[in-house]
C-alpha cells in the first residue's frame, strides 16, 4: 500500500514526537501497540489490546492492567510487565492525583509500549536509531524525513483488535502540498492520502473515491485565554468573544463547510462528550450589551471599543501554518464586528512553545506541538536554532572560495593608480580600504556568487533531506518526482545565472 502524508514525524519515538501517534494519523502508530484500543463503534470507550482486563480504584489514581501472554516485540523479546511496570502480567500505574481521563487516553500512541532495549537508549539515540515496538509493522531502512519511509509487516503478529492482514508493506511518501497529494492519488501514484484538501473533497466524491472522515477522542480546536494578561483579565471581554463567534461560519470560511462546529471542550469522539451547543450560539447583540455594560464603549466613527482610554485589542498567537492562519482570520473578521480588534501573531514551532510555556500570550490557538527549546536543533523547522547547522553547511564551502577570491582581488587592486591617489590625498587606511579598494574589488566576487547561486539551490535538495527541513530543495525534489512541471521548471531548466 502506498500512502501520502503531509509530513513525517521528526522523531519516531512516541514519547518525543506526537505526530502520527496521538490519533493514528501517521506512520508511527503502526510500529507500536497500546494497552487499550478505541473504535468509532465503541464511542471512544477503551477495548482490550495489550491489556485483556483492567480495574480502577474509586479515587481514579490507581490503574491495574492485566497483559496478554503471547505478545513479542519486533526484536523477539517477550512482552512482560517489567517492560512496563509490575509482575509478569500485571501492570500497576499510580498517579499522585485523580486522573479519570487516563483510561480513555491509554489507547493513544503517546504512551505506546516500547522494548526494554529502546528504553536503555538516550532520547537522541531513539530519534536516530528508531524504536523497537510490538506493533504490526517494522521500519524497513532509514527514515528519510522529507521523502519516504517503508514499513514491512511482521510475521506472526496476530493480537491487534483490527488488523490489516492484506497489507504486506506500507510506503509512506511525504507530499506537503495538498493539491499535489490529491494529484498523486488521482494519477495512481499512491493508494490513499491523509489530510485531503477540503476543496478537493467534493470532486473526490463525484469521481468515486472513498472519503473517510472521523472525529477523534481529543480536545476540540479552540482558543485558550490567559486570564492574567491584557484585556482578557476582564470576564466580560471573554464572554463577548464566546458570543461573537459563529463556529459554523468559521468552518464554511476556513474548511469549505467540511467539518463539525465545536460543541464542547472535547470533540464528539470522546466518551465524556455531551452536546453544549445551545450555550455556544452566536449572539453579537448580547455581546455588545455585555461590553457596553462593562464600560467598553465604541466612540462615534470608531471601529475599536475603548475603556478608560485603552483600546480593546487582543493578540492571538498561533503555530504558523495555513490551517491556523485561515481559521484565525475568520475569527478576526467576526470579532471586528463587535468592536474587538484581534492582532494575529503567527509563530514557528519552537517560538510558539516558548511563548505558551512562559505564558507570554493573551489568546492562543490550541496546538499540541510543543517543542523543547534546543540550542542547535539538528532537524526540522524549529525556529532560528534549527537554521544554524544547515546555514553553516551551505555557507562554509562557498565562503572559503569567496574569501580567497576577494583577498586576491584586493591585492591586485592595491596597485591601481586610484588607490595611490586616494592615499596621496591623505585618506586613512580604513577609508581607502572601504571606500576605494573594496568597491573596486567586489565585481569578480559578485560574478562568482552569481554562478554559485545555482550550486547553492542544488545543494539545498540534499541539505533539506539531511536536516529534515521543508523548503525550496524539498519542493524541487517532489516536483521532479511527481512531474509537477510548473514548480520544477524554474529550478531545473533556467539558464545558469551570470553577471558582467
């Protein structure tokens, strides 16, 4: 089976990278098993998987799981409770405070079970070497984070609640652009795609493709308010925001009407979900009344409310991506109608995590992709820290030849008459160097850089693969692979750049 996905996890360890583990939407979930399983038919209630039975104490702090006795990891180690916690078949998990939600989270990939051999490795080694799990598939070869990874089915695996017995291999291909993913499916290059563009869903239905949508056992997409900062300290402002948003219109604007408006803090796939939609109906007239009563008035001819000379402005921070941007823009437009100005603050992954963890936000769009800050991140798009190593790899080889050429050009320029004239006029050494000598020496360097530009672009193809970055190099690679001529033409078919 060939599957296309927007991106691969930057680390295959479920405890370090949730992408594809939390909701089963990616490769990682095929490598591990979990204590329980949840299906749409069960309404999100846990069903047996690695655990055949379980009990929970009245305080919801102590969870006892009884394990199957026929489970092995992909390295043939037998699964016993020591790999998780207690005697041979009993696992006891104890919390220091009530966790009634844990049983419903035990099917999530994040607490996925890995072999003792994996547990002995450092966090960095797990990302580089991969993990050993008890799941139905094993990774075949290295992970190419910007391209493909192949999984092969394990022989003898027979303990999944719902298996894919007819699938022997899964080849995951990274295609970030939704339209290109759709094109790959239509052309038969892949058998299924994840996260199909909502704009393509109607045409897929007309063309006879099967479009599967599902709700997950998770938090609904929403905003979190910092009630200790800015104008959101005022409960009247928070209530007005809730009343000012038409959730269906947000879906119509951002997702072409495909989706279900949030009607609770948790999504409808959660077993603890109950419909609170009647409390979440848009009522902008009431929102205006609440703001007026709280002293937030709208001066004549103004578009933003004020109170005691302070404007009703709120910063909305979100993790930078297309979906978050279009969602927050829809909310921004609606709240402007009641006199609330929303300023959008898109952030990169690492920056967003820092802002949220330090509570340096007013309102933020929920995102579970919080990355721990690293001084030199070796992979992915994690802010400025992840640019250091790729920039050095690109710059150092070019810098050596460029500096050598500049030094040679400076030495030849020293003998020019205009340099002698500048010195005779009393120009200082620094003045002569920067104003006369350097200016006359830079032309050969600029010409060489023009030729080098093509080499740099070509180098990004390899560099972005090694450092797991999504940029022009990855776009070129995918464009050539999928015959995306409009994208690949400027990079592969333009004449070499040269100056002078």
